[in-house]
C-alpha cells in the first residue's frame, strides 16, 4: 500500500481534510543530482522527517452510562432517572425535572448494557490503528467519581475476558499487529498531588517534565520503559502499577482513585513502500528531502496515551476529610485547569493556560496538538448527582469543539541505502519509458472497472432504496394502526368515565331532591300547624273579647240599677241592701276576672304574633341556607369530578407503566418492535397527567383538596388521597402539604380507615414525604412509625406492604430515629411484611434493613452509640444471612451490604459467628459479583481479631 493511499484511508475514517499527495509525487524529469542523498553528513543518517500533510482531526467524544448500583437503587427507588439515552440518534436527554430537559449530541452514546468490546471498538480502536500507522494518539476517560472510568479503561478481566478494558484490548491489538522487527514498550505513571510518580518503580517520584524548545514535545526523563513480550507480560506489569496506585474509601466509591493514571505506549515499526512510487525532488526551501520509494526501511515512531482521570467530586457528597480532602482539592484543581484549556481551545482563544497544571502539560499534545484524541465521558443515572452529570456532559460538549493538527512523523536512514538507490536510479529511469504503455493500458482497464463499479453501485442503491421505502411503508402502517387502536381505547375510556360520572351525578341529584322534598314537607307541616294554632288562638281571643264586652255592659247596667235603687229604696230594709251589695261585689269580681283574662289573652296574642314572625324569618333563613348549600354542593361536585378524573387516570397510567409484562420487556429492550411506540406514549401520558394535576391544584387549592380527606364519603376520600400522593411526589409541594396539615390528615387516615386502597395510597404519600430529615422527625413525633407498624400486621394487599415498607425504609435512613423506630416495632414490622414473599415487598424490606445497618454503622464509627446492633436485638440477623444468597438481585446486594456493615463492629462478631454470618462473609470475599463488597469483606476478615481466630480454629 502506498503512503498516499494510507493517508487517504485514515482521512476518511476520521473525517479529516484531504492530504496533499502532490508533495510526495514523482517527477520523472527530476535532476539526478538532487536525488542523491550520499553527500549528506554522517550525523544526518537518521533525520526526523515531518509530514507536511497536516490534517485536522476533531476530538471525538463518546458518552457511557453506568448501570444503577445498590446506592442508586436504595436512594432513588421511587424516582425516575435523570438521563434518557437515544443511541440511534447519538443523543442523550438530561432531565432537570419531570417537565424540563436538555438534549445533547455526541459522536457515540453507550447505554448501560453496552459491552466493553463495543466501547473499545468505537472509542479506542480507530486511535490504536492510527498509532500503528505512525500517528500519536490519546484515549482518555473523564467523569464523576464512581461512574465507571477505571472499569472502562483499566479493567484487567483476568477471570472474565469480556470485561477487559481499553488498556488490555489496545495492547492486544498492538501486539497482534507488530512483527519481530517491531517493538512495543510501556510506561505507567500517576499524577498524585501535582507530583509525577513512576508506578512501575515507585521510588522514582516527583519526575520533572521537559519540553523540547524546537518541536514542543513533552518528555519525562528517567521514566521506566518496559518492553512488552506478550499479553500476559503486560498484565503482570499493569498489576504491579495498580498495586502502587493511590485509592481510598469515599461515600461515592469504596475504592476511589485519588490520582490520574497515564499509560504511555511507545511503538516503533519498520514500514516498506511500494515499487510504483518514485522519488520526489528536493524542495529548495527545506534542508531535508522527501522520499517515496521501494525497499526503504522506513521507521515510524508513535506514542499512545491512555489516561484514567481521577473523578471529579463534591466534598459534601464524597465525605472527604483530612488528607482525603487535600487529595480531592488537588484533583479538582487539575481537572479545572484541564477544563480551562479545553474552553480556550474551543473558543479559539489566543492564550491556552497549559502551564497551570502538570496534567495539562502532559496532555498538551492531546488537545490542540498533533495527536488523534478520543474522549469517553462516564455518567451515572441518579438524579441525586444531576449537577455533576450536567458538568460532565458540558465538558464533553466543549471538548468536541477542539481540533488537532495531526502529523505523521517518520525516521529512516539515508546513508545505508544511498548507494542502492543510486544504482537503481538509472534502471528506474529506463523502466519508466517502457511502463508508459503499460500504464495507459492499466488506466483503460481501471476506467472500465470504475464504470462497471459505478453501475453496480447504482443498481445496489436502487435496490436499497426500494427496500427502505417498503420498510418505511410497513412502519407507517403499524404506527397508524397503533394510533387508531390507542384512539379507540381513549374513546372507550372517555365514554366509560362519562357514563360513570353521569350515574354518580344522577344518584347524588336524586338523593338531594329526596332530602329537599322531605325537608320542605316537614317545614310545610310545621308552618301549617303553627298557622292553625294561631287562628284558633285568635278566635278564642275574639270570643273572650265579646264576653268581656258583655260583662262590661252588664256591669254598667247594674251600676245604673244600683244608683236608681239607692235613690228609690233608701228606706228599704237593711237586709235587702246587704244582699244587693253582695250581688254587686260578685258582679265586680266577675268584671275583674274578665279583665285579667282579657289582658292574658292579649299577651298570648302578642306572643303568638311574635312567634309567627320568628317562624317566618327562620323559614326564609332556612330557604336561603338551602340555596347556598345547593350552590356549594354543585361546586364540590365539579371539583370532585375533576379530582376523580385526574386521580383515576393517573393511577391507571402508573399501573400500566409498572405492572404489564409487555411493558417490562419493552423497557429491557426485548420487544424492539414496540419499544419506541410505548416509550413515547408513556412519556406523553405522564407529562400530560403532571400538567393536569398542576392545573387542578391551582384551580381547586391545596386546602380544599386536604379538606376532602375528611369527607364521610369513601370515594371522595380515595380520590382525594390519590391526588395528595401525586402532589407529594414533587419536592416543591411537600413543604406546603405539611404546613397545611396534610401530614396530620394522612396519619389520621392510617389510624381510622379500614379501606385497603386508602391505606396503600396514604402510606405511599407518607413515603414520599419521608425523604427529608425534617419530615422524618415530624412523622416519628406524631406517631407515624407506630401506625405504619400496625398496618403491617393488619393489611393483606402486597401493594400496601410495599408502600408501608418503603415509608419505613426511608425513615431507617435517619440514624437519630433508630431508637424510636425500634420502640415502635418498625424492624419487626419489616420482617413481618417480608413473609408475604412478594419481590417488590422484599426489595423495600431489604432496602430498609440496609439503610438501618449503614446509618447505624456510621453512628458507631462517629461515636454516637455503642454496643450491639439494634437489628440483632430485634432478631433480623438470621433473615439477613439467609437472604445474602437470594435469587433477587436487589435483595441480595442490599443484604450483602448490610452484613458487611454489621461485621465491621466487634460487638456483633459473636452473633455473626453463631448465626453463620461469618461463613457468608467468607463466601462474599470470594464470590460477590461486586468488587466493592468483595474488597470490603476481605478487609473486615483481615482486621477483625475475632474473625481471624475463628477462621484459624475452624481450620
């Protein structure tokens, strides 16, 4: 293969600018004197020839998403990831919240299921091939602590070759592509606290950086270079270096790298050039000739850098203290300097601050230099690290704007071959004339081949176009059918909802009409009774008035008769006078009695009149109240219907997205024909439901929603508690719910309700509220732990168990509440719910026990408490030991972590030995699938005197 062809292939694979083949083209009429290199001085026997065919090569950036680990599963069990990958579009979407996200495009995007081989083939292999062809190259991993940089780059994979990282696979390809005359050697360094140390010879520390003032190349004098014989030899060398690398335990990673590791691979190859190439004339403007010929032993020297950067981290999240804090500061400082350099290169700044850090000086050729560079940024899915993930993505975006000027550097010996070239020159000149006819004939054949190739390409493109059109038509038909099916389902659901709503409204209106008619009938009867009584009293009063008037007239007549009788019978007998006086007195007594009766009847008449007025006023008041209640009832019915529609639709959507096996297969990528349709439908439905809930929340108001929790109607309570649970899933709503008394209302429902749906949804809402320490303390102080424990014993629905276990698991993450949780029998409640055997319930129970053990271990380490674990006191140890071998991955990993936390403290060792926990710990140190658990188990077995003595005794 000619060198011009070689450069053309490399340019196409990296999307670079076209090469300048004219510099190396043959000139048949070149003077013989300019082609003779024998006159060159001896010290110029191996000059460095720099290829003027400099090409632009942009830094290629790929993104790799780490799978969710146990910490993510424990902390984000009820929340969605913040990363959404679109590998077919080479895009990823970063979600800030449920309705806000940003989209970014990269050269390649790897999902969490991407294999090590595929990552290497896409990211590193093009760079390795370029290095084998004589160019310098760099492969670098960048990302937050614990996102898989060392796994991607430095994984050795001795037990499982499929897990080999970029270092091992690169050397495997390099060794397979080199001959016995070629050589490959490596150096392994670490940049720790701004000091360069040789990992293969740790005594060599603080190695200086030397820059060539002529070429600008960076070298490290005194660094150990080991010539690699085979792949096993390389693995031994890397293991020596890894043993000397600085690592430590942080909250984000059990073995966090505290230094930048740099593997330098030096390759020297002998290349031969083809016979049909010729010798270009010397250019008068340069002191070195440019040669292109056959059998010239061209020596190419290239260098490959594989960089495993230490992870960027926030001190508050990593928990670094003391010396670890200084290490973190140094790491962040060097990464900040690297970011400044990339920003300056991306913005074409005239000044690039490469001297701010030793890391940027070492990588000077990788960014903005002459090397081909590939960068893989690693990120995690957890929404807890949204800011770090966003920073990593922006770093990759800026790096994609950096372009390097890639140059080919070769060395060859003129003097040893100058005489052979001089002898061959005459022969080649004569051969050129004879080859002219042959060249013309070959050009004609080449033209015919090109024409036939073009025809075949056209036919192939036509066939491919027809197949693509047919496939597109089929896909459109499937999409249209699915859309029609979804529309029919939505129409059916809407009709069913409208029918149920109309039935409910009809029943409510009939009931209300019956109540109103009954009330009006009673009111009419009461009014009629009072009116009859008033009329009777008025008639009686009239009769009394008539009697009184008759008595008055009789009295007047008697008075007149008495006066007349006195005048006429002054001289009658004394006895008759006395009798008349008695009659007068009796008549006067009747008159007084009639007068008193008349006054009493008048008072009764006034009282009855006042009573009638009051009854009329009360009747009017009751009628007005009835109208107001009717208006309020209609408003409540409208609000209730809105809440019911939203809660029903939202709960149905959640069940559809969680339960069906078909959707699970879509989420796992097994059902590829429906995955893109179902994902778009679920995302659109979730977004629409969130928007609808927000609108109803603004219209109805939180106090009105919480007031419905106290309704006497069961359906109203159920739909209201569903809405509260959905609102509690948002962080910004939780404080409002607690302030308005929502937590008290939920706890009241747990205490008083017997409905399984209310208990399940209310427990889920409390689980959402129990994500902050403030709310956790309020829940405990208001007796929430006792209520949750009580529900664990009297509930029967596995979904209720899952919600209750999730709420208790969140409370277990607060070490200050452990004693109160034990007093409330929360641990016993978790073990009781685990008897159901449901996988979702077991996952939440395991998460709660793991949270309890982790926080308890941290409290003992910080001196907050002493003595035996509360988990062991409540009898949870046998369950933990038995489930470290569970077939359910999440349960097994939680229990492995909980067992390791319990084993860290001497007060628990006797119980661990007697319950078989020591045997499981030994098994974990050898068989655990997680490196951090396996290493932690080994360390515990090494430092614990009780475990060491028991192992020695059993041996």
